[in-house]
C-alpha cells in the first residue's frame, strides 16, 4: 500500500508538472529589419533589467578542414574593441553599470549577451551594433595573435592537459567522417589556429557576422516603441552580408562496432 501511495504521488506530481509546463506561454513580437536582422521582443516589467542577446547562425559546422576554430576564436575577438569602441572599453563600459556579460559557441551557433539595468539599454544596443557592423576596422594582427594564444591556452587547459580531455574529440572524429561538419571540435585544432591568417579570419567574419545571419532578442523591462527606435538607429544602417551556402546534411552510418583504445597520462583507468 505504501508503494502504491508513493507511485500515485509520483504520477500526480508528474501530471501536474506536465500540465504546468504546457501552460507556459512566452508572449513576444517578431519582425525583420530591411537588412535582414531578425528582432524578437518580450516585455517583462517584473524587474528593472533588460537582457539583450545576439545570435549568429554560425558555429564550428561552418568551418572547413584545416581551418577550424574560427567561430570560437571570434567569440574572443568580438570583445577586443571595434571602430568606435576602444580596445578595453566593451567590458569596462558594461561592467561599470553592473551588467552581466558573456558569449558562447557551439557547433551550430554563436551568441553574445548582456543583462543591463533598464536605463542602459541604449548602451548595450550600441555596443552590439558597433561590433556587428564595425569590428574589422579595429582588428589588428596584434589582437589576432593575442587572442589566438588565449584560445590555445584554453585548449591546453580544458582539453590537452585535462585527464581524458580529448575523449569527446576522439569520439566525434570516429562517429563522423572527415567531411562532416561535426567531425572537428568547436575549439579547433592547434595547427589550424596557428595557420589562420588575418585574411582567413576577416573573410570568415564578412561571411557570417552580418545582420541577415543574426537574431536580436530583447527580454525585460523596456518600452516597445522606444526599443524599436533604438534598434533601427543602431542596427538599421548595417548593410546585409553576401549570400553563402550552408553546410549540406551528410548521411552517416556506423555499420559495425568499432573499438579503439587510447592511453592518457592519468593514474586511474577509465
């Protein structure tokens, strides 16, 4: 009887949780600027903050063999200043107003976000728009070399010098053939990062970091009319990027069990 009671409680809890989940509806408005930028707005005045997120439809899957790690490298380069924002000002200006700032890269997308007090929405929009439209004029070989070394150290710390740190990389290389966009790791290979030239990196940015390949999301305490005016002011004049071909789906199959053994410099087996 006790077991039945526990089971009944679990079923009721699961049912109520599922029902609550089904009732969640986030109201938003979506539109597109003339340059192709997708804008999504969600007003929520429960707290005096606004979250701004820019999503670029580019990840490591858009890279090529022997030119890996570019999407993640740009996650670092985008914080190094733009034409109208000095080298160390992006973080400084936002941190001074108590913002929460970060970015991330996956196989399929790159995103950048700021959570700011409501009265600093214009600052957040300005900074994001400047690095979308005016990053390349401020890019230098010194910055590229510096951030390339930062990424290399990140790889050493998180992968190469981590016990079993390259396990996921080895598994992906076995699961996906060399021409598959998930074959290589998001962080890239050391030799590819070393070989990346300024021209390579600039061309990658010109192709993928354009308004027609991005979405801008605002969620929080803002006025819709004022927000639209600010978005048009800061993003409206950034030109569209050129069209490009996205990676085509690659059919994969693993016809039989594969067993591969690797040794790592650790004390205990895995």
